[in-house]
């Protein structure tokens, strides 16, 4: 399937199922089941190799799909985006067994995965997990807690990071593995109740002496940092940046339609004829569009292993976070009291969009990484 066909498929799902579910997903904090099932059916194998039945796409498609779905519902977009990131991580160095157990079912739209990297004690530094594993024959025993696991109780598998129990917690010593949802001993915390992103079913996962078959390790033991910078970060950043660019675009369109539709009752003059409002809307359009161009460039530069890939990937997500923050707040001002109402879509855009800054890698971390890269300094401190 060519990229154009992927975009068309995402648009069909977004305009039908995702749009129909978006408000109730936010209002009730409901996981977007119907939308995820349709996205799996149409595009579940988006980043899985074609020889395994997938569509064989990369970062550009992830960003574009995220943007399209994010315009209708950020929660749905993040839920599907985390599935795509997990799929890419699994596929990067998959064994034949892992291809059969995970990637082929993903390509067939029969398996939903997600990331489980964050932990309560490491903050934004998700690449320094405290989850421990120790050998018990051909089985590994895992103990630790993961936090903010998107798709928590709905996923079929989880990409986790962990370290040998006897290994010092130093960057470069961690591993990545796939944990099956049917594994005995998984204990889930309460459902997510947040300011925004209410439908992502984000929960904490507690594991104590949980069994993990050694065949579920991805790549070589200690490969996590390779995965972080070569797979996790690029795909994660594009999924998030696409999602929140979609939110910014939706907010901008809401502001545009408001100004075209509203008029003063005493004079009959449309708001769209006011020069100041025209100026402010035009500025917002330019902000969104230049951010979109950076996002597309970042995806293309990374796919071609260009020299600016790292700088562009980090900056794209940081710029999108700033853009969605600016646009949702500015459009709220343009819309006035109507936009401030709790039932308006703009209210949801503002709440959902604010998460772009705080989802790791945070904007501060990304800006610092860009600065370090420009100065030939190591990205991660010892």
C-alpha cells in the first residue's frame, strides 16, 4: 500500500469511527475500542515488514497517520501510535519465532501491542529502568513497576525494559523484551483520570517474580540504548508529534470556522472582517504550517539517515508541543466565552494538547539533546 493509500485509509477511519467516538471517549474516560479495532484492521501492520504481511512503512507514515487521527481524537491517536512504536521495536531485530508469535498477528490486525517503559522512580529518563530480571532456567523472573502504560488492560503484549538483578544501573546495561498480556502475576493499578488524554487507559503495572520466557528478549541483552535511539525515540517522537500537530490543526480550524460564522447582532458585521482577528488567525496558520514542514522533514531525514535526523526528530516534537500549546490558547481567546464552555471541542483540544510538553522525552530534554548534539557532547549524562 502506497503512502497515499495509507493516508486515505486513516482519513476514512478518522472521519467515521474516530470522530463518532471522540466526545464520549473524553467525557467518560473510555478506551476507544471501536476506533482501535478499525485502525488495527486497516493499518495495524503499518510498520511491519511486507514479507510478514505488513505494509512496510516507516516514520513518515506514522507521523501522517498520527496527525490525521489526532485531529479527531488525541487519545485514540496515542493509543494507536503506541501500538505502532511497539511494533517497530519488535520488528527491528526480531527472531523467526518473534515474527511468528507477534509480527504476523500484528500485520493481520489480530494483535495490539504497546510500550511499558516508564517507571515511577525514573521520571522522564525512561531509558534507566529499575525493573529487574534474574534467570530461572530458560525463564526470566521479572520484578518491578511500570507507570503510564497506554492501552494497559486492552493490549495483547507490552514492550518492556529491564536489567539484570545483579547489574549496576548504568546506561547501556539494560535490555528490551516482549511481555505477553496473558502472563500470570500482572497486577494493574486504577484507570487513568487526567486533565486530558482521558481515553488512553493508562495504568501502572506491578510485577513480582513474573515469568518471562528468555526467547522474548529483543535483540541482545543490554541492547536497550540502541533501541532507544534507533527505534523507540524516532517512532515515539513521530507518533506524538503527529498526534499533537493534529490537535493544533483541529483547534486552528475551529477558530477559523468560528470567525466565519459569528457576527455582531447590533451591526451584522462578521468577526471575519476584523483586521486584528484576521492578523491573529494568519499568524496561527503560519505557526502550524511551519511546524508541519519540520515534522515531515524530520521523518524523511531520519528515514534516509540524513545528517540532521537527530536534531530534526527532537526539535519536531518540541516545536509541536509549543505549537499546540500556543494555538489552543490563542484560539480559545478568539472564540471567547463559547470556546471556554466545557462542552466545546476546543476545551478538549486545550486539555489534550497540554500533554505534549510532559510526555517523555519532555520538551526540556529534547531541547537539551539538540544543544548537546550541536556541541558534540554526549546526549546522556553518566
